[in-house]
């Protein structure tokens, strides 16, 4: 979601593995390999990119920085996306664990 809005930009699937690897998948796109930068308590910091922008045709996202908090099978946090033209997009993340 952008800024303080409750409008969803897109759905994202984060898949965390025991070896501190993470994959990030957008609908109809190949999964991206994320980089876990830090883990502590209920928090994880993840970066991923580059990839073609979903929201800005003709532009690429160079990096997305996520600060995420996981508690009671829910994930909340923030993201900052940086684009190839220097623009940025900040927002927040809300997610729930999928049923398996």
C-alpha cells in the first residue's frame, strides 16, 4: 500500500526458508531472490530487485527495502522502492500467513 493509504498496489508473496533465503513473487512474474539483511526478535529486513516496475511502465525498480515484523501469523512493516530515474515510492505492508 502506498504511504498511509489502504489502497493495495499489488499482492506479493514472501516465502522465507530456514536457511535465511527469501523469494518474492508478484502475480504473473518470475519469483525474485531476496536478500535478508538482518533478523532479530520478530523483525526481518529484506531487500530485493532489480525488476521491471509494475506501476510505472517503461521504468525499472532498482531496489526495494523492507522492514518487516512478524507476530501471530501476520506480517506488517514498511517498504521503500527506488526506481531507475531516481524516484521513490514508500508504503506499508500487511500480510497474513497462507494456509497450507
